[in-house]
C-alpha cells in the first residue's frame, strides 16, 4: 500500500476522491436497450439474455420444482449458517419498525405517520462465479417484514441456463415470490417497464456491475425507484497502537478481494502501526485465491498517517466510507465523531465480514461518498411513511385564520376559500346553537 | 368535470394515468447547461440568470441587510401566522426523531442505528408571482431539527433583482444560512457542482417547473441526492353522502388553481353527491382570481362513480395520489385501506390547505404516482441512519463459524480469513488462560 504521512490540509479533498468512472457511453447503451425493451418486451429481453448469458434460453421464469430441488445441493452446515444469519437479520430489521405516534400540534389538530409497504419490489442478484446468496437475505428479509406483496428476483443464468442453488434455496427460504433467469441491463429494463413474463416493480434493489448500476440510475428517470446509486465497494479503517495489525490487514483484504476497482483506506496516528499492518497485509495476500484482484484493488488504495485520531475522523467524514472500522482503544468515543459512513464496526472483534453476513445489520450500503446523503438499506427502504391528519371544528378555528392569511399572501385564493367556507359553517352552526340555548 | 360511472375494471389502469410529459428534449437542455456550469462556474450561471431572470445581475448572494429589512414589508398578521405554522411544523417533525435502540441479535453481538444530519443541504424555492414562503418553512425547519450544518436557499430574482420579502423573512426566521438570487436549471446546476460563489450541496430539496424537475433528476446522475422526483400537484377526494359538497368543491379547486397541469380526481359511491359537488364547483370557480388556471386543470380531471367505497379505495391506491381527502362518514375505517398516498386528510374539517400551511405535516409530497415507492419529506429526508455494531469475543465465537461457511460458499476467502484469524486468537488465549488456571 502507498503510505502518505501528514498530508497538508489542502490535499485532503483530493486524497478522499474515488477513481473516476466514465459514464456517458454506458448511459447511451442503457437508453438503447431500455427503448427496445419498452417497445418489444420479452423479445428484446431474450435477445440480450441469449447474447450475453444463456444462448439457448427460451423463457425466464424458474420452475417451482427447480427451486425446491436446490436444497439438496447444499450442505447442512451451510443451511444452518444461513438460518443463523436469517435469524439475526430478522431481529435487527424487526427492531426498525415504528410505532404510530399521534401528535396534537394545536388543540384539535392531530397529525401522525403510518408505514405502508411498497407493494412490488424487484431484487437483482449478480451472477458470476460467486453466488451472492447473502444479498438475497439482506434484501428479501426486510421486504418480507415490511409486508411487500410481490417480491421478485432477477439473476443471470450461466451459459447452461443454471442459477446457483444457494441463490434459489435462500430466495425460497425467505419468501421471494418469483425468480427470473435474467441479468444485466435487460433485467433492470424488464423490471422498469414490465414485459409479458416479467412484472414491472415499484422499486429495484441490489448490487451489480457498472452496466447494472447505470441501468438502475436510468430506471429512476422512468419513474421506478431504486435502493441507492452504487459504486465499487470500499472500507476505511482507523487504527491506533492498540489494534491487532493482523486483524486489520485481514479486514483490508476482505474489501480488496471484492473487485479490482475496490478501494481500501487505512488511517492511523501511528506510523509504526501502519508499517506493521502493511507487512501483515503482504504476508496474508500471498495465501489468497483472489490474490490478483486484491493486488489490483490495493493499487487504488492508501494508508495515511495523521497527527491525531481527531484528524483521522475528520478525513474519514470527508471520504464518507461505505464501511468504517474503528480498531482503536476507545471506539465508542470515536464513534461519536462519525458523521458520514454507511456502517461502523467498533473494536477488534467487529470484523467487516460479520456485518457482511450474519450480525444482523444490512450489507447494502452507500459507496463512492454517497454516505454523505444516503443511508444503507433498512426496513425504511421497503416502506412509505404516509402522513395523516384530522382536524376537529375546534382545530380549524384555531389554525384557520393563519391558513387564510398565508394562502392570501401566496395568492392561492381557493386554498383560502376552503378554510373560509368551513369557518363560516362552524360559526353559523354555533350561532344557531347559542340562539337555541338562549331561547330555552 | 367529466363524470364517469362504474367504469369496467380493465379501464381503471388507464383512468389512473397522468397526462404524459415529454422529457427527452428537456434532459438535453439540462445536460448542456450543466456541462457549462461544470466548466465555467459562476460565469455560466450568470449567463443564464441574466438571460432568464434579472438582466443587470452581477452577483448571487443576498446581503444580510436586505434579509433583515424584509421583516418591515410584512404585516404583523402574516408574521403571527408564520409563527403559528412554524410552531406546528416543529412539533410534528420533532416527533419524528428516533431513539437509539441497541439490539443484541446473538449473545455478544450488539447492533444499532444512529441518526446523523446530512451536512450541506440546498433548498430551491420557485419564483413567479406567488412567493412560496410556506415551502421555506416545510424544508428549512426539518433541516434545522436534523442539525444540518449548512442550509442554503436558491430562488430566482425578478426582473429588478428582487426576492419577495416573505421568502427572505421566513428563511431568516428558520435559520437558512445563505440565500442566493438564482433560479431554474442554473440554480440546480450550481448546487450540484458548486461554483466560486455558490457551494456544492449533498442534497437538493424543493419544487419547481418542468426545467427544475428535469435538472434535479439529472443532478442525481452526478452524485447529488434529491428529495424526490416531482410532477404537477394533485388531489383525490373520496366522498360519500355525508360529505359537505361545498367543502369538497373548495378542496378540488385548491388543487386545480396550482397550475394548468394539476389534476383533481373525485371518487364516490353516490352519483347525486358527485352532481352536487360539480354544481358547487362551477359556482365557486366563477369567483376565483386564478379561474383560467383552474379551468385548464379541470380539463385533465374527472369524477368517477363506483359501486362501493371499497372500489373507490382500490382505485385510489392504483392512482397513488399526492393528497387524499376522505370526506366520508367513517374516515378512520377507510384510512386503514390506504396503501399508496402522500398525505391523507380525514373528515370534513381536514382541508388540504391545513396540511399545505399550518397543521404541522409536510407539504412536500410525492406526485405522479411516486407515492407507490416514495414518502413525503420528513425529518428522515435530512438525516442518514448509520448502522453500528460491536462484537465481543463471545459474539464472534457464536456467529464466526456461520460467517466462515457463508464466505467460503461465496468464494470470498479474505472475508473468511478475517474471522478465522480472530477465532484462532480467541481460542489460543482461552487455552493459555485455562492452562494458567489449571496450574494454580
């Protein structure tokens, strides 16, 4: 790793930058495929799916039988592990449910919010050699807790038309309604517009390569929501002299092995610690099957020595990392200074892979500095919070005159009139009541 | 209004559609102006601002003195009304704060979420004859409660370089840090890229015409978050025979007067009620200063008679209205059936203008069917919820083996190794402790 010592403040912004991605050409490719899918539906989707993934493909839906058989291909040990992860993810996401809180803002004016599920959600799971069944857990479990009525999953088939059994098994376990063997831009396009066999959804979730990411961004222009824009995975570790250099090295490598465009950043107030970690990192790297990928990622990466942990945290907030590991003596003290981050791991035993798989937190997190404005996926990502209000006669008497003058200033006279008419009716009703009382 | 009786189910989807908007040309215009602003900063922004708004403009920031003087131009009655609205909006948005809930998902594995403000937010307020100072309240108050450190506001100057004093006064009252006299695509571009005088922000909020809306969508492609995509304003009213036809007519007109592209929908299980409302509507329309606008909007609008209130609610969820008024005998019963809506108003005295100005709920809401996947603006829109986790040795012993098998299946061996190394250290430490105990 490249080690930088005490960079001057004016260089920080630059050091916090990600490798640039050229998007313009990608966007044009996506627009072209989207326009075909919009016009020709399944036919267009099939054209691209047979071209890029499964040449003999004729249909997308995975048969129920195939899904149920997937269980046989998995070891008991793996199934138990999935069960444990499912349990923890359920507990944590269940804790995110919100009670209805009715608030009387003024006497007779009651306001509150209620959560409602997003009805139709689509989950995208990338293909390739590594079957990301953990992402199925992370997306389908909160969707189920939220009460989404239709949860579909798209994932590319291999050249023989197969989907990895771990993906099928997990999807079935957590209640995915339908699985389609389709990937890439064509999968996102199908879920955006709907085709004869693949339904349109209200919101699309899940990771993917640069094509999938570009397609998700374009999907939002056509009215389909997405979980968040995403870029390559990244981790930032703040380590002091109490850290275990071997542990930190293994965490940096867990991120580096994701892809050649991943980025890892190490910050410390202690140069010796950085050197120790770097030595361990080079040692562990040798034993990795995905060594070449990790090496490539390490080229984008850097270790920076600052004067103090405060400076480390200042830089970390400027960088806004997807994962932030605080491998320091008092991680809770430092955690208070976190402003921008996707997920934070405290102390020597909270390795990033715990959050990636089984602690219960969600691993779909904002990358590329998006943590400045976006949260990771949570139960909130699968619901809408709808506001409700009810005013009594008394309530409208209290706030009506204020509404009238504000509407008048904004020159919205029908807005004013909606109040004036009601106030008039209330007043004349009360006048009649009063008269009746006087007459008795 | 066009009245439709008992349409067959196959026509419902069509009846729930909004008037189509052509976006392609708009998008190209935005891309062109954005690219100029990116390269030439203030110079490019000034070029467009002098062209469209204030020909003699030389700078954007509004002087502190001008802001403070704005108060003199406002009546006491208006200031008191703003104070009342501010109070209610504060109370309701304060109630949206979330306590930290630490959850032990497995013994020794503690996970929780903490809220952190989005640091730099930009508020856009449209220009034109009607000064939307109420939107300043709706956006700056939750930003302030969230703790955003920089809240800027952009709004177009008139031909003389002036901003309406109600906007300046309100912005100052609720803690906006800086105000810039700039509007349109150029304002959104400036906040997306930052210029010499206008800072880049993390998230842009606020309504606008079709140019501003297109610019906000494009801003997201450059990494700036937005509150939500938006289209013309709309209301759907469900009314039964207990409604007050005059009130309902006034609510329909409050929406229709917003703009010629606004849409209002009336649903009922009673044809007579619809006819009564239509009569009142035509009567009230005559007295409106914005009569022409409202008439235009009513051309896009319709009243539909269904067999039952259940059918009305089914259609309403298909339409997913920005505002939903339930002018029925038992609005709470019907409210349970709401799945897709921005904000819901219950009963005869909860007029939409209450929520637009002063009840406390937010008036920045999803339009054009976006309510299927998006919530309106709330405190949540100004914060990130960051996940935290801390594992003890015990915690890692409990879930470590599951992580190992899952990571192995996903072929992420460095992820596995981060656990294996730690488990090894814990086991050998315990072995030494045990031996020491045995020796004593």
